[in-house]
C-alpha cells in the first residue's frame, strides 16, 4: 500500500455519533477545519527547536568544564538523532494526519480505552515537568528584564515565573490559532538573537571554546551514544504525540514532505541552539543559559533584548511541546472543556519544582530525568508503529475508537505487558534507554499479539476490514 496521502485521502467530514461527554477538542479534525499551512508548521518546529532546555543539554556535554565530546562528535550525534527523530515523526503522525484524531484517542488503537489512560499519563506528566522547567528559565529572563528596567529595585524570579505562566495559560486557551502566529513571530526573532550571540561567542571567546570543545579529544564510546539517546529522549514525548500536531496540518502533503517539515527546521535550529549551549558552558562553566548570557554579554541593553528573546522562546516551546498534549490528557480524564484543561495544566506546571532542575549541580540529573521517562516513551511509540503498520496494515475503524463499549474498550494486556518489558530492558542500560525500549517492546508486542493474546477482542470485528 502506498504511504503517500492525497488530499482526498484525508478524513473530511466526521460521520461519527459521539457520546455526550466527548469534548469537541478530542473529536476528529476534518480537512476543512485545518488551518496550519506547511510554512506555519516549519515555523512551529523552529520555535520548538529554540529550546533553552536544548541549550542546557548542550551545556551538559561539559563535566567540570571539560567536554566529553568534541565539536565534530557533537554534530554527528545530533545529525543521527535528528534523522531518526524525523523518520519516526513522519511515521507516527500519519494516522493523526489522515483521520484527524488526537494522541489520546490514537493510543486506544493499541492500549484500549482504559490502557490509554496509563500511556497518556506517561506523555502528559513529563510535558508538565518540562512546562515548568521552561517557564522557570523564562521567568529568570523576565526577572533580568525587570532588574534592568527598575535599576535593580525589583529582583524576584518567583513572581516573574508566575507572571509568565499566567501569560502562557491565556495564550494557550486559543489553541493552534494562537500557536501559529506566536511561533511565526518568535522563531524569526529568536533565531536572529541566537545568531547574534553565536557571533559574539566566536568573536570574543573563540580561544576558550577551541581549547575546551573544538580541540578536545572526545570519545566515540558510550558517552557518544548516550548523547544520541538523551537527544532523542528530549524529543521522545513530542513525536510520540505526533497526531496532536499533524491533525492541524492542511491536507495534501505526502509522508516524505512531512518528514522534511520536521527534519529541516529541527536540524538548523537545534544545531545552533545546541552549539550555543555548549559554547556558553565552555566559556562560563554555567549550565543555566540565562545566567551564562548575562556573563558573556556584559551590556545591560543587549542583556535586556536577549532576555526578551528568551522569554519569547520559552512561550514558543511550551505552546508547541508542553501545553497541548497534557491538556488533551486532562480533557480525556476529567471530561473538562479545553480551556479549563489548559488552565489546570498551567497550574500543575507551577507546582513542578522547576527551580531544582535548573540548578547547575543538577544538569546530570536533568539528563537522567529525560532518559528515565523516555524509557517508557520509546516502548509506547514502538507499540503504536507495530500496531498500525505491521498488524493492522494501516486499516482502522475510527468510529470504534470512540465507542465506550466497543472493540477498544477495556485494556489490552499485550500492549501494557510489552511496554513494561521494553521499559525493564531500557533500565538495564539507562544511557541507551530509548533505543533498547523501542526495539524490545516492538518485538515483544508483535509476539504477544500474534501468539499469547491472539484471541483478544482487540483483533475482532471490522478493524481489519474498514479503511478510513
């Protein structure tokens, strides 16, 4: 079967009788209601790539001021990670793009209605943690702005954190309508600011950067592959919920073109962001990019504008990666309306203790956090891909996904068991958690479905016959 989608292949008019408690935001998005153009989509991923967490990830290459990878090894690892990430994005976004269903409904295909609750929480909880993490860094930048504007009279990161969180809650209430214009504006402005900082670093600190990063011997061993896994773990949650994004993209775009819509912006922006994080750490020895910026750019006016860009970048990243997915999860679990769920998500992020994650002493802990939750996310995406492409041959009855007592009600034991097997294997070698979990759970799920649970109700009915 061809994997390229034509416009007429995309789900157009919902013909499903929904239960009264299914919120509008969880229903399939028809082709006529999709407003995100390919250009908007590219800007969206560019905005997500300008991620201060990614700068911190680049900074984590340095232990006690010494690089574990040199510049060449860093970019080879990044290229490999981005190529794999883009491929998985394009594969896992296809059902959402074709049918318009969100991630929390997509999960029912493999895990069942009850099992989807478990797996959706494994996506939603890390997103809320990242939401708080990004917002705290943004609050730090907003505090720098306030200090400059008040000549040092005001200095309270906590208040700035709350302010920026409230702004994000209000913006996110408008969903992808707000995301489009925010990402387009922010990505252009932020990239310009990053390039400026990049030039400043090369101009004024090239000797230190060359000594500590460019000329370092580095290693092609476990730290190299571990960095690839951390890199992919950083994106694991996003491409897992690919359906949440592709369902908003206009119809008529083939799989290969959608792959480029991921690969191109992530490659360019992530590489620059990662490099700047590593360069800042090599110069200052500080992993918090906001504090490092203030040291490297010793000019109050420039610091002011860079801090503005950081605040905008925080909002851009959170609106793409860390707000919409957990909002859908909360909507699913509580039956609350979209705007109420957005507010709950923001309040939960307020209490996620992000001020602990951003401490310089906790850079390694941040990497461990990424690797730990990605140990579960790798297995989930593997199960979804095996289910859709191998077991179901891309044939699924969407209406049955929304039936409370239908084929997909209850819990699919094969999926839950395979996820646990994959996560267990991942924890055996934490630095390679994502790939071990992906491969192990995929094989386990196929074998369990074909043999141990071959009579499961998840394989009955019209699910192999009706291709929507």
